[in-house]
């Protein structure tokens, strides 16, 4: 059984925690900061509450695809996160207040279930495909956090 692959990074943002939470929980704005996710929309007019679903359109030079996600945590001013494709991957933003701003942490987990899904889907190429996703998280999370910081410190 494979272990979860994980990565997280943090950034200090000169904005109050409620503004940080409001931005990261507004999935319709994801395309403004994500290097891969072009846009997201709520399914069935849902919103940022546990159990709500949304669809995201992802674009890389190699392909374009959509995923369906479910909000798994929505604690205002603390954390917001979702599970992609029934638990294959989990993304969570967590926040801690600073005296003058907020520490925002973005966490990624590629679960054993998700890795098994990749083995079934990609066969002999699964290790290569899993590694591509791991590297995308390692490079994409810091890029995402800087973009979120830029948005919040300008708004």
C-alpha cells in the first residue's frame, strides 16, 4: 500500500485573516492564482460549505481536463479545503493570525487511493504520471501562495 504523497508551504500575507479566508474559499476566483486550474464553478448553486461540490477546469501544455471536488472543511478564518475525485487528492488552505496579517499554508495530499487510481488508469506510465503531479505541487504551491499574497496585498 503506497503512502500519501504530501507537500505544503506557507506565506505571510499583510491582510486580515477574514479577507484571506474569503478569497481562498471563493473557488470561482481560483483561476486568478492557480498555475494549472483555469477556472472553477459551483455545482447546483452551492457555496463554500462542507459537502458542496464544484468543478474545476485544469490546463497544462499537454492537456485540458475537468475534475469534480467536494468541500471537506470550511471553518471560517481557520481552514478551507476540498477532496478531488472522491478522495484521490486533497487540498487545504489553513490560516493563522499574525499581529499584522495572516500566515497562509497550502497543503496537498495525493492519497493512496489516488495513487491506486493512477496505477489503474496509466499502467506502466503510472509512476511517471504520479511524479509529474508531485513536482507540479512542489512548484505550483509556492507560485500559488505568492499570487494570493499579491492579490490580497493590492485589494
